[in-house]
């Protein structure tokens, strides 16, 4: 007999489910809907299980955060000083190994512990402190303090350290304890604080009257300073004196951001930022003035280095000067000079000078600042909140060109102020009396009060600084007039992709019609032809900068990689990006590098500093016995120069290489025997075969040196651009050499000169100069400027 259809069949056989042998048994039921109604109870159970799992996970996460994040200890280091008023300074306190130093240091440490442990936001996290030095006044104690604070308490601790600290004096409990009237603490630089208990590279020096004391980095000059170093030199002078520090030689690792190897000088014996005078990195030429003054009889010099690089280091000397008031006062001569204290050394911190200048009653007075460097790191010229010069309620700061401040009376006051940190070279100024009716006899009078030659008026150049010499001018034939300002500018500046007029009118009439593209050569083509892999412009500009760098068919204007693949990017070599699949565009880039730190502070505006152009070479001949031509170093054995220098003339065989000598690393022609200069004979001269002295086309030659030279800070190769390199119109460039500095002079400059010029539109240039060829670049200025033709 068959079972009822309403019942379920029973099967006692086992089945394999999910890899396990399970017995499956279906129990019969007469009403399957009752079974269905039990379904929600199972859902509730699942929901409860999931919720419990979530709460358990949350609890675990909170516990992990509590014991993981909240409990993570952060090391905090502070440094500063405190003043002890019931102790007199003795010489033994200068020596950290003396018993007297040790006894006083233990008392100060005990006092610091009492202060910190009595503060609920500091005491639980205080670990240790160290006394590093003492100085006069009554006694200043310089210290480090270490804390280990949970991450979540870090903000509260920092807030507590920024609050005035209660001074706990325990004199009532014993006369041996200390009386403290001031306490200063600053967060320490982590790089300075990492080994504050390590005394292996710490030195203490005291100046002797009338003697310069020398010190240097470990191993200098025979070996490089150590890696991962933290060294410091405590410098002292007698009471009533200040310290003058000068770095005679300075060669550290090239400056990076942030600096890896650096020297820092402090107007304190604690390395605290509010008392930092200067931070130095890189290399400086010996001619650069690295002299710094303290405002008291102590100074701290520190060296920090990373794990990389091998560099010589520095050699420095210091001596003491009597602390006197060296600036300000009443000046009643008709003219004279004023400077910041100790100029051209960096002026001291924490100083104020006031000059009251008074000339005869029938004249007015003006002050002309010839050199002005009163800058602080990170402070804009508009704010002048730290170091500044103040005249007529107007503050001046930063790095400024020559400027004049005039008074409409016979009196003027000049006030100079420097705060406690970061000093600069300062200023050199002259004050002059003048007739109000004729302030600049036989010269043009600027609205600023400055006097300039009348030849400089209406020449297109802002010689006054306020454009007053260029106002209301009638433009010459070789000039154009800006539409809004009406200023006259050289026609060379038209259509060079540089805005020279305030209203950009020098670039307005240079555009192509709508839906067209302007080529680099001035030609206009349809926009649709841009980046179509065809050189429609004729100079390749329509096929450059086409978005993503992709391989293209090789043309005269495309860059070819080492694997013979061409790419569409303009000027890809040595731009920091690997554009070629084989990376060859970034291979030969160890050229064109200035190893000496650029300063950009050139008195007179054209003198280069030592090592600024390390590829510059001076060529001398035995015929003339002096500088004749310049050249550039392109490798350790080859130079590039101008072919016209080696053409036989007036019976002299300038084409003979034995008559030429190359001077590398040279800065001034008066110091041919300088230790930085390398002298090498010329072995071979190869002038371009297409050169002719009629139009100077292909005016280039290569010279082989008799022996290879070793590169140094002052001798480095220049980069040779690829044949496809685009020198776009308006691009700035520099020319250097020992040529004539004025048109009428017959002698070249003694010191290496430099001048910034820019590429000029070839079409505009050809209107004023004949004989231009496709191999030439037109660059310079039409009037009032400088070119490379001298």
C-alpha cells in the first residue's frame, strides 16, 4: 500500500554534503504550512547572532584602539633655559666635567623634576632631564627634558608646556637649594634631540683676547665629516663681549628640502628656533661673507648629518669683540654713510639703531640705500614684522634694489630693528643734502628722489624703480608704445610670448584668426592639423605637447630615444620624467649642475660669484698673453667655443692649438694661480667646416684638451641640448664671460660677468639685424640691456 501523497517520503540513505557524510532524515507531517510559520523564529535567531557578533567586533575594536592607539607612547623633547638668581657664575661652570658643574647640575635637575612632577599634565609622563651648559646672568642653566606621553594626551601636554610654569623655590627647606626667577621651554627639533645625551661630538671653546680661535668638523680637511652625526660647539667670550664667527671654508651636502646635512648657529647655548641666527647647507665660495655676530658672550654651532654622502665639512674661526653701542646717533654733516652694525657681516640679533639726520636749514635731505638685505625666512616684504628699517612711518624689509627715501625738510629719522632670531647682511646707505629746487644737477630726477643719467630717460627700462623716467615719452623708431600705460618698449619684445605691457598689448596683435593655431615661427595653421602626426608648421610646434607621451614617426623635430624610438614630447631630456621606454632621455643628466649654493646677491648686478658657472673656461694665447675667447666644458676632455676665435689674422696662426691654454675654474683674470684653477694646454681644434667670417654662420668649434680634468665644485660640464631642443621665444637665458662691460672700453672685465637675456622673435629680429640664418638664435635686448656680442 502506498503512503499518502500528503506525507513525505523517508530515505534512510546518507548523502555527501559539503564534503561531510551526513544522515538526512525527513520527518512526516500532515500540515506543511505549520512548518512554514516557524520560519521567522529562525530569522530572529540569525539576527541576534549577527548583532552579537557586531557588538563583539566593536568591543574588540575599542579595546584595540584603547590599548593600541591611546596607549602608544610619543617621545617629546623640550629644551630651554632657566635663570638662577642666588648663585654666582664661576669659570668651573664652563667645564661639564668639573665637580662644581656636576653639583650645580644635579641641583637644577632636582628643581626641574619638582616643577614637572607637580604638574598633573606633565608629571605622569616626565622621564628625564639633562643639564648641558651654564652661562652668566646670574647663572643661566641650559637643559633638555624628555617626556613619554600617550598619543591622546599629547595635545594636553603641549598646552601645559606653553603655559607659564609655576616657579617652585624651596629656600625655606635649606639654603643649598636654588632660587629661580624665569623658566623657558621650547619643543626641540627632532633631528637635534635624537641623541641629546650623546656627548661624543661636543666641544667647548673660549675666546682669548686678541686671538682668533679655529675649529672644524671632525677629520677636516683630510677626511669627510661623519654620517648620522650630531655635533655641537659651545663658543664663549669674556663677560662684556660678543662673538664674531666666520666660516672660512664651507662644503656640506647639496641643499635639499628638507635639508639632510646642515649647520645651524644659535644666539644661545640651547638649540631653540626663536634664537636661531642662520641655517646653512651646500657649498659656499671662499669669497662669500659668512660672518655672524652674537648679542651676548655665548654662541652655539651645531652640525646634523644623515646616513648618505661624503663631504669635507667646514673650517671656522671666532673671536671676541667688546659689546658696545655701534649704531645710531645724531648726524649733522651735509652727507655721510650709515650701515647696520658690523656690515658687511650679518648684523647681530636683538638690536635697535636710530639715526637722526639733520642737514643745514636751507636744504632737504634724502637717504639712498645702495645695498639692502634685511630678510627673515618665511616673512614677506609686505609684512615686515621681524627685522626692518623704518623711515617716515614706512617699514622696509626683504631684499631690495637701490632705492631712495627723501624728506621735504632738512631732517629725517632712520630706525633699524632686529629681533632675537635670523639675521642678514644688512644695508649700506648714504644720506645727502640737496637743493629743493634742483635735487639732481645735470641729471634726471626720479619721483623717488633718485638721480639717474638723462640718457636713461625714455629708453624703455625702469631705471627709477617707479617708471617715472619712462612716463610722457615719445617712442623712437625702434620702440613700440603700450596702449594703456603709454610706456615705450623695444620692438624686440613684440610677440615673444612674454607680457611686457601691463595690458598685454605687446602680445595682442600676434594671434592667428579663430580656429587656427599659431606656430613657433609665426605661421598660422588650422587647429585640426594640431597633433595629426604631420609637421604642418614646418618647425614641429604643432606636433609637440600633444598630451600623453607616445611613440611617433621620427622627424627632424622629434626627440629620438637611444632605442631609435621617437616621442612627441618637446624637450623631454633631463626633466625628471622617463619619457622614453628605455629611459635614455634621463641618462646623461649629471651636467649643468652648480655645486656651490647659489646666492643671487651680486653687488653691481653683473659680477658672478665663485663657482656659479663651473663650465666657463677662459682661453689665453701665447700671442696676446691674456684672455682672448671663452669656452664651455662639455666633458672631462672637450670644450665648445666659437670658430671665429681660431681664424688666422694679421700673420698670427690662431688655428695652431699649441698657442692656446685653457684656464678652468677661473673667476677673476687677476688670480690665474688660484688653487681652484686648473690650467691645461689645447691638443686639437676642430672648427665647423661651414663656418665663414662674413655672416658668422656655423660659428662653432670643439677643442680637445691635452689631458682630462677632474671635476670639482668650480669645474663641472655643461649640458649639450638635443638637436631637436626648442628655444622658445621669450625664454630667459644667461650669457657669461670676461668681455667688455661698456661699449667704449678696450679691456675686458677682470671678474667673470653674467647677464640675463631672452630669446627674441626671429621675424622681429631680422627687421633690425641682417645676415640671420636658420642656424642662429636671436637673443638679447634692443636697447638699455646686454648681449653677448662684446
